[in-house]
């Protein structure tokens, strides 16, 4: 199975896993970039909190 994780540029991260979910609460408005450290920018994005 493929392994993935979610790693935010501000340091928050999930465990590496082959299935499951990850939740994060944001306490301030802003843009939060994230990526999978295994797959790099091919699996990345930005969450915008308003």
C-alpha cells in the first residue's frame, strides 16, 4: 500500500499511514501550505482560513 502524510509548513503534521484521516483546527485566519513528505509537491496544497 502507498504511504502518505500531511505536513504543514508551520510544523504541524500527521502520522505516515496507508489509510485513515487527519484533522487539524486552525485558530487564526491565513493561508496554510501543506504537502506529503513522501511525494513532495506532487501532493501539496493550501488551505485558506477566513
